[in-house]
């Protein structure tokens, strides 16, 4: 049976008909269109008059039949206004926030004021309720920590981290702050840096500039695809190990799984990544790592009220710190073995001495070159 809430309002419906299409008991906002807005689009005017809401949210409300101009519902955001009209808006609740219950889940709060909360999220914590994770999420924890967030869409969450990615996230405590932060994300004034351990040896800094979108055949995964959204990841080398590299990544965009997809696309998937790792990640014996080795270590933004630039840092979580310590131990042991081998066999012929000044050739592969999945894109 078709959900009646999904039906669009007829073009000649009045504001009183909204209840038959959507939520009849929602608060209504009465507005008067300034005369200097003549010739502008409906969504543009609403964005000006209702600054606490993003334009995308207002466009969604218009298409749902929640906006009436001069008593008649208008479902086209591009409709032009003359100036002087009256508008009524039936506000929509955030369905997920409504259906979610507060839960007493400990949060590591690194900063909080009247507008913002900055969280250091542990690995394993899901951000939003969803299929298979309707409880025990960051959203549930936020509603317990700050109950008034039930009046803010998505409990103030403006960006996400994957379940098994740890690190810094910012949450808005008001509609105005949420809208401001969304616009900062769009303008790329929110700066996010991550530390990651990837397979293989990366010799120098670089940038992956490749569109990311839904995988054409495996819909639960993302991929580099021509039809995807623009995505750019900058990375630099922090430390080399035997078969892995510790890097820092800075995002210009925030696509789903962006770092994981981009690094896999250049044959350096994250250690422990079960989705994009192309099999078991090569890590030292006994250094089992059950998640993608990715941590959001720095977050910078402009405060939505004071305009002051702010920066937060987060140290590596315990599991990644242990992984890196183990990798360093393996690297040190390998260097000692190499040095002992050279001292015991000083007459060893350096077969490539005559190649001095020629091209440097670096081979990067998994444990067994025959096992490389050449079909993985």
C-alpha cells in the first residue's frame, strides 16, 4: 500500500490540505514576502526569511507540500514571487530524532558551549540509527547528554564518521549553528585531518582527485566512478614501516568512505579495511587489527556565533597506537637484520651499482603477487 505521506499535494491545494498529505499538527510559520524580493525564487526567499534552516531543507519542505503562497500550496522551489505575498510554512519534524530515544551512552566531550559540542568518537559507535543499528548510536547518546537536541534535526549532527573510524566530530546545539556549519562544510572552511595506516610503501606526498559515487554493482560500497561527485584527498607521509605507511590525509570534500576509496584506488588500501582492503591486510604477526586504521585527528572550523577560528586535536586511540608500536618493532628488527647481513658478507656484489643515476623502480604488492585481485577497481 502506498504511503499517503509520500503523495504530493495538488497544485491548487490550500494550506488546510497539508494535513491530508503530511503532518497536520505541525507548527506553522506565517511570513510576508518583502517587496525587494520580487522576481526571486521561492526557495531563495525562504532561505532569506528562515536563516535557521538550510535551503536544501526548505526545498524538501516545498516539494512535500508544506509551503503555501497566498493560501495555495506550491510544490516548485523555483516558483517566482512578486513581492508582498503571504507565505505559510508547516514545519516538519525530524523523523529519526522523533523515533530515537535518549540513551545513557558515555561520550568523550572535548569541547562544549551554547552552540557546539565536539566529540572524540570511539571506533565501533554508529553515528545515526539505521538498518541493524536502531539503538546505541551517537544520536541516542547526544539526546541523553543534551535533551534539547530533540528540537534540532538529526540531533545536531552535521557530518559523519564511519562506525569503525575514530576521532573528532562537531555537533550543532541549535538550528542556527547547524545551518552555519552545513554552509561551512559546503564552503570547505571546515578542515578535517586524519591519520591512517595503509598497505604498501608510499614514497612521497600526493593528491587523489577522483569522483566518488555508489559502486555500479555492489550498492553497499562506494567507488571511483565517472558519475560520482567531485572528491579530493591530500595525503603526506609520516612514517614508513616494513610493508605499511603511516600517512596523514586532509579532505577538501567529505564523500562517503572518501579516504578508504581513494587510497584503495591507488593500490594502498587501509590496513584492516574489510570493505576496500582487497583481502587480509598485511600486518606483523600477532598484530591483528579488526577495523580500518583511520582516525580523525584534527578538526578546525569558524565558530558559528563568535566567528572565532577554532582547532581541536585528538591523539591516536589505544588500538592504533599498539598497531603502530608493533609496526615500528618489525621495521627496527628488519633494519637490524639487514645491517647484520651486510657486515657478514662485505664481498656481496651490488648488482645494481651500474644503475646509479637511473630510474628508481619500486614494486608494491601484497604477500603473494599471484594472489593480487586484478579485477578490483
